[in-house]
């Protein structure tokens, strides 16, 4: 890709790209016509690049996935960034590979193909059940549309080559740096309440593009973005690099990512990081004991200490505010209480149809104390990820995802000798994703599905 550039220039190239995308997103939010121009230009760009070099059919969706949160950074009517890219890539792939569809690489991987097709079958089953149970068609569509992202798997599998691993990691690291810096900058802006900035406009830009949420806390602000989950995935790889060979730049990146994760105040991310680290320690002990030394634990303590100090500084410069108490987030608050109130109602629905499910678009009504939806609240979008999938498509869909996870995890352990840092970090990322999905739905969303497919492709092609 972009052969006129040397490998060491890729980092600067992608960093510049993501900065440009941030600027364009803000401008487009203020001048809607720019959204239209970008969304017209985007499929043309994909066609030109993707038809000549098919690897762009992989890189362009990946760039948007790592950076784009819910895929609406550019939005004009019904057209969204992620949707436009998806349709363009799908059409170009069909045109280019129409005569080779019976010879696609994924067809050679019988076990993976079996799991993949069965997963699609259970998703189709959930759609049919929703229709037969007379759920609203709009509810069914908006409930299931994220699963269409799985159609990328045969496309990505076809164009991917092992030589692109370094570039994938560069895209991930640069996107993570931009998301982390954006988190820290917004945290400082709202903590300091600068009079010369239009905070309402910035808040609306983040909210209306569904890039993230800015929420007032007891003594400061919470800056949460769904794409921050990729900070977590990048964190494991960067941490392993750091314990293998100390590097000041790498250490700074780790501190930056950790600070942003702290500011997200996401308990799900915290648990994902903890369990990912536990699995990392177990795997290192079993397969790469030489990495499990004093430096390992020293780096963990050092990274979290300096990240904690960085967040305190960012909140209190130039004007001193309050000491940030991240532990207060552990306490049960309205959002947690609301999830706990939803839980028994979901379990009742599961008991009614544990194997068949109720179909996509199934609504549940429950009493919530969350001030945003206080009282009796009805929704088809649930926070409990694994339980959501059981309610909609039955235990079969969940078992298939567990088998898929297990298969990839097992293959990565078998191939640790080839690329230990890569596969150890992917393993920890997969465990983190599985844990996060318990409390926050990520595996029924492109952000989680994308990482699962990316891990699958990278591990199966080694």
C-alpha cells in the first residue's frame, strides 16, 4: 500500500489522516453540505483505490472502524460514513470477484466457514422469529443491522496478506493516539470551562455524530467514546512491546492510552483490562516465562501511576479544580441501578424461549430509576450483551460466538512461537471483549465484530 512511502513514514501518514478526519468531521457538523460532498467522494475514492489495489477494501473499513465509534462521523440524511463504506466495498468486491466467488480463500477453511455460516443462520433465524412474532419491522432492522458487518469476513479474508500486519498495527496505534488525545483535550476543555470556547457546540458535535458522550460527574466530567475499546486492544500490544524492550516513546503512548481509559469512567473497560491482564499473565507464564519478570509488574505500576497523575494534571491546569476520585465510579449509581432493574425482566424473557429466542426487535418494559428515562421504560436495545443475544436469537447464537472465540484463542496459542507479541495481545483483547460484552453490548456491534473478524483473519493466515 502506497509503495512510494517508506515504512517508517506510515505512522506520520496515518496520524495526519486521522487529524484531518477530525477537522473535517467538525467542519461538516457545522456546514452540512460538506457531509454530502464527503459522502459522494468517499465511494468514488473506494472504487478507484479498491479496484486497483484490493487491499484498500480491507484498510478503508478498518481505518473507519478504529476511529469512527458508531460510524456517523459524517452524516447526511439516511447516509452514514460506515454504511457508505460498507455498500461501496461490497459492490466493488462483487464486481471484481464475481467470477471467482467459488474460489474464495475462506472456502478453504472448512471449520471457520462452518462456524461463520451457522452464525449467519442464527442471525437470519432471529430476523424470521422477530417477523413471525409481529415485532415492528423498523425495530427488527435497527436491532439486527449491525450484524451485517459480518459480511466483511470473506472480503477481508480474500484481500489480506500477512505482510500487512505492521501497517494494521500502525493504523491501530495512530487511531488510538488520536482518540486518546481527543479524550484528554475534551476533558481539559470541560474541566476548565474555557469562556472563549463554545462548549455547547463541541458537546453537540460529539453527541449528534454519536462519537461519544460528555457527562457531568460528582466533581468533574466523564468523556466516553465507544471507539475507546480500541485503546484497550492497542494497550495490550504496546504493553508487551514495552516489557520486551524499554522505549520512552512507547511508554508515553501507554500512559496516554491508560489516561484516556481512566477518563472514560467505563467500568466495563476497567473489567476488560483487568481480565485481559490476568489472561496475559497466565499465558506468559505458560508459554513465554522469560517475559514474566520484575519489569512486567514495574511497568504496570509505572504506567498506571503516571496515567493517574496525568489525568489529575489535565483536570487542574491551568485552574485548580478538584482531586479526581475514580473509585467513586465503582459505587452503584443510576445507570448501574437501571441495568440491575432490567436484568430480571431479561431473565424472564429468556426462560420463555431459551433455545429459540423471541426474535430481533423484541421489546422489554421495566421500571428504571435512570433520570434520563425515569419510570416505566420500553426498549429493544439492552445493555447486557450476551443476554441480549439469547433473548433475540436463542442460546445457539451465543454458543456459536463462544465456539468462534475459543477456536481463534486455541489457534493463537498454537502459533505463539511465530509472533508472540501479536498473538498474546490478541488473546488478551479477545478475553477483554468477551468480558466487556457481558455488561455493554459490543459483540452485536461493528466495533466488537470487527475486532473478532480481524483477529480471525490474522491468526488463520499465519
